[in-house]
């Protein structure tokens, strides 16, 4: 007898189907409510515009959670989404999509087209004797030359390229240049694009033709830069004016807080290209960026060859090449971030009518020191500094790992197996405790007390409990203080201390590090609890368009930077607007797919911010780290390390 699995849909009772439909409708209502809560209108939190105006305005962000900045960024994403997807058309509705421009492109199998043409009659002899002949000529790239022949008339009935010319007055086919633009926007180079065409059985483009199209696109980068930042800066000024409760004139200068960070094309400290980006903290939008470059391929190839073979012609060539040379900086890679900051700060008033009077930095470079030395806004305006909480927390982890390494070289073991050892997992937890201590307190004294409490809590044992600095009360995170508040006997430390540390062995090494990282001048810059997560997100977008493991020119990197900033500020739906700026046609599919990416991005963001998902990620990460440490110990210690064996 064969048992079959009962169907859950067909043949189910009507009451069951009704309950299922109700559950689905409730789930959809809950999801829409969550989306609506994220995309709340910023006008509910921003003061109404006033009538007073002055020459200079300054806006400071509250030291508590940046709720206003989050809602402002979400609102801006929503506005750009509605602007670039045909004025807010519902892309899930087939009727709404009919209002969009239909794309005139698609991949065609000419064998099927030939059979269709064969069924048609010749317009001259009226016989069904037509045939299609296609030819991908070497000079046409992706464009196809089609010819319809009649066997009776013995002459072609139709012959023409099945592609439009770029801007109608050139010999360049629109699809070839847009294919190059799309490849660059997706992070593909000439070789990868040819590999794609090879596997798709397409004609492709010669690498010289590809670079010629790319060079023509790069000539529009300056105009594209103005197009990207002008709209961004206008919106930033508008939001800051509403936040301050005043109005801004066209010539009024606004003081804002920016998060500035640098990134490099090549990993390490020998990169030829570096990028500096300034992100407004209130809106989360990038207001300016600059690319530094120390290498020009034309100078290294053509220039050097001409200098050696025809030195008398080199001087004239050099004068003509200076305007096209890609070198705009001469110095070390480490100073690129500082030099880019100088350029951005010096042009902020003239270009954007903004002053970046407060700098959120990671402390990795001397940008802050150099800016106060050059005084870009005059002697009377001083630039203040705030620290990124995440980078400050990383300093503790780095210091502890370096200390373990140095002690190992001297024959002192601080890590290893056993309870109370300073293992990698213990260092990771201490770094998390340090970060939480800073974020959960809003004054320096409370921060320092919480930081030292996290350390002495881990030192505590049943014989020597050290919980005096831990917060008291029934809601305390410290089990000892919680038990005392409830008039109960505290439980054993062996089972309730999650990160035990051997005080006798580790106190002399850990206390100097904790005292150094809890100094008043450092913690005073962390009071606002801000991070550079926005900069890190922008960096990932930039290098997804320009791979770090391949050579790239300055123009190529600038293209990646500007297109990444366009998407970072306006969302994925801005791809259509960027393509239109470069003169390309945008249609139904570009807008539809851009809207789909926007929907997916919002959905993933909602999922990522849920507390349940966040706790699950922490547990998975901790379990993975613990499992790797156990494997290393079972194998008798590390099996791979630089210079260790």
C-alpha cells in the first residue's frame, strides 16, 4: 500500500483556506507598516522654516541617536525613488508600466527572424521568396548590418544597420557606447566585456575601441560631477535650514559636521590612487569627493620613449600633454588622504557654500592636524574633531593582540587554552564591551566608569568579587548587582562570568591599555556616539565598480566614484538619470530593474535592523570564532603565520 502525502491546498476545507488568507493579509499589513515606519516624513521631526536669516548658519546634531538623520536619509531615498521611477509609478502594476517608455532593444535569434521574413511577400514581385542575411562587420561592434534579399528580383529589398547612431550625427553606434558605459558602471573592463561577448556568441568590441569609447565618456566627468553634487548640496542645505528653523539665502554659508575618510585603489601603502570622501552626518549624503593620482600611463610610456629617442620634441609634447596628464599629486600614498582633505575643505565655500567645521575622523591620518594648520576658513574659525566609536573600539582589540604577540616573543604566554586566558575570542568580547560602554553613556565620567567596570567584572571571582563599578539595580547587566538589588545570594562566578580573566596574570598587562583608552581627551570626542559606517558603505560601492586587483587610471576611478556617489545619495533608481546625462536612452527595463533593486535594498535593510536578526548574527559569529579556536588548539597551535616557523 502506497501512502500519498495529503495536499495542503487542493481539497482543503474552505475554513482552512480562509484562515490562510487572513494570515497572509495580516503579514502583508505588518510588512507595509514596518516599511512606512522607516520611511516616515522628516517634517514630523524638523522645525518649521522661520523667516530670520544671517550670513552664516551652524547646525549641531544631537548627541543621542541620530533619529533625524536616519529619517532624513530615508525620506531622500524615497523622494529619489519616486522621481526616477516615472514620478512614483507603481512598478508592480502592469497598467502603470505601460506609461513608461518601451525599450527598443532585446537579444534576437536571427534564425527565427529569417523564418519570419521567408513567410512575407516581396513588395515588388509579390512572391514569398525573401531571405535574411546578417553581417557583423568588424567596424560595427555590436551593431548588426541586415539585408533582405529576393531570389526572384535578384536584388536586395532592404539593407541597413539595425542600430541608431549616437546623437544622430556621429559614426558611433549608440549601443556600442552604452555597452561600454554599462560595463564601466558594473565594474567590468575591456577584457571581461570581451569574455562576456565570447560566451554569448556576440561580436564584441576591440579593446582599443572599448578604451576610445571610455575616453569619450570620461570627457563628461566634470559636468557629471557638478550634476551629482549640485542637487545633493541643495537638498543638504534645505534639510539643515529646516532643522535650524530658519531660511538660507543663495549666498549664505552653512556650517555642518562631516565624516571624512580616505580609501585607496591598491591594498597596502603603495597605491598610485587614493580617494577622499566627505559625508554629511545629518543627512548621510556625500557632499564632496576628490581623487588623488601619482601615475600617468601616457607619461610612463609615450613620454619616456620620446624623452629618450627625441629629446628635442619632448618639451613641446610635454606642454601639450599637461592638460591631459592624470598626475595631480606627488607624494606618498599615506598623505593622499590629507591632501584630498585640503582640496575638499578649501573649495567647500566657493563650490557648495558650506563649511565643514566639525570633522568625524577615524584617527588613522593627520588630516585634523593639517586642516587646523592651513586654516581653510580663516584664523577665527577652528575645526573641531570627533572620533568614530567603532574605530576607537578597534584600538583596544589591536592593542590587546599586539600585546599578546609581544609577550609571546619574550616567552610569556597570555593566550592559549584554559580558563582565564586572553584568547582571540576573549579579546573580541572585550572589544564589544568597550564599545557598549561608550555607546550606552553620554558623559565622560560615566564612560570611564563603565569601561573599567567591564574589565573588573571579568577579573571577579567568588573569593574576590570586584563589582563596585558595575551599575546597581534590578535591571543591571551585572548578575552580582542584580542579585543584591533583589536581596538574593549571587550565583557562582564560574558559571555567570562569560569572559573570565586571570587577574594575577593579566592585570599588569591590561590595566595600562585600559587607562590609555579611557583618557578624558579621547572619550570626550566619543560623546556623540557617531560612526563612519556611511563612509565604509560608500567605499564598498566605489570599489565594486573598479576592482582593486586590476590597474585603473584616474579617470576610470573618478567615473567609479561619481557613479557610486550617485547611487549612494539617490538610490539604485538613479541609474536611469545617470544614463540620461551621458546621452543614452532609458526605457522600461532600466526603470523597472532599478525599482526592483530599490525594493530589495529597503527589504534587506528592514531585515538587518531587526533585533532578532542582529542577535542571531552575533551568536553565529561568536560560535564560528570559538569553533576555529578549538580546531587550532586541537591541531597543536597555529599551523600558518608569517615568519613563525
